[in-house]
C-alpha cells in the first residue's frame, strides 16, 4: 500500500474532479472507473450548461477531457467495478473480484442509476427526445409539447421547470393521486400549462428519429390513447449505487450516503462526492464541485488526521 494513494470509486464528473484535486495536492489518485467508465454522462448527447464550453460539448467528450486531464496530472485509472469493501479498519480494502486494493483513504463517487420505464423505444430514443433531466435538456424543447412521467416530488420539480419553456406539459401519473408533497403538488397544479392524467401506464414511446408522442393505457377501462409530444422526461426516481457498500457507511432511508463532517461519511477517512449523496441538484457541475470538496477534505484528513470542519 502506498500511504499517499487515495482510492476513488467512480469516474464521472465527481470522481475525476476529485482525482484532479488529489493529484494537485501531491497524492496519488487511483480511480476505479466502474461501469460504464465516465458515469452517466457517457450516454448523454449535448451538454450546454457546463461552464467553459460556449458552444456546448457532448457527454463523452467532456468525460474524455476530464479523464485525460486527471491522467496528465498523475491519476492512475483502474478498469473494473468495486464489488465489496472493508471499511472496518484502516487501511481500507476495495475488492474487485479476485483483486483487492489497499488504500489509506477512499472517495466514493459512484453516482445514482436512473429508474427507467423499461421500454425498447425509451432506450432507442434516449437523447432524441427521451431524457431524465429537465435542467439539462429542457432548453431544446422550448415552445413544444412535453410529457413528464411520474407523480413524486422529482416529477413536480421537472414539470415546474419545464413549464417555463414548454407550450404544454402533460404529467402522466400511474396512481389515483400524486405522491408528491403538498407544497410541490400545489405549486405544479397552479400553473396553467401543466395538466395531469391519472391512472395511466406508458405503453410505448412513439417516433422514428425523434420522439413524436407516447402511447398510454388507461387503468380504468383499459383504453389505449396516443398523445402527441416532442419530448418525454422520465421522473420516477433514481437508485444510488450503494449496494456494494454492504451497510459499512451510514445511508439514508433511500440508500443515499449520509454526509457527516464536511464530505466525510460515517467512517473517518471515507469521503463522498456526487449523486450518490446529492438527491437534490444532480448536475454535472455540482457533482464536479463536490468532487473538489471531497478531495480537499481527504487531503486535509491524510495530512492532519482530522478535519477543520469537525
């Protein structure tokens, strides 16, 4: 084990930004890239809200730039997936199948997986009208008809944001009522260009090259209906990728890692960055910012044995 090495689990914006800062702090970042390398942005098309790219940039290009920058500064990339960990004592152990990495500190930046509807056309039209991020992609559908799928707080947040851009937002809800909090539901219902259709199931997403509509099935009566739209935003939640931790750090009721002091988890020496703890913002730039914070906290911890924020 190199005492200057920091294990970074995940290679999205949070993990690679952490690697850049750890390397500039004089330590050696060892990045376990995970699957897919580059995180969720590797499947994203145009990104127009990441600072520094006046004409936008694709997700794969952004992650390639980040990776090459981290490698130039000395980060080591390790292909594979961490299947389990041992955080009971330092040094910590990261198990990748038959291989074990031993490191004095860890930054967990594995993100969260989107819950999808599971439709073939949903996958085929992803990036061509199918999205899970209104802040990322809503701009492309100004003055268009948009469908949001979901009935919780995240669906209401997406709908309210999209209502500023779209001519019409139609929210499709599987149940008889919204699961969202009273405040979020009231806010969405107050907007004249948001309408709700309850007790429906999305049967298919329509379109050849781009989304042209959705096919819904009504729970009452079983009728099939096609709704025209130019975009479908799936907002049925995310699942943080924390199963491999086996309860060795404190999680909240939904499986997100809990922060304690600064970016430190419940285990001293184990830090967290990105969407694996951030259930609210979930943006590439906020993930990158949290990667910076986790790296600085980690460096301070390894140098002093404590954190000033404690």
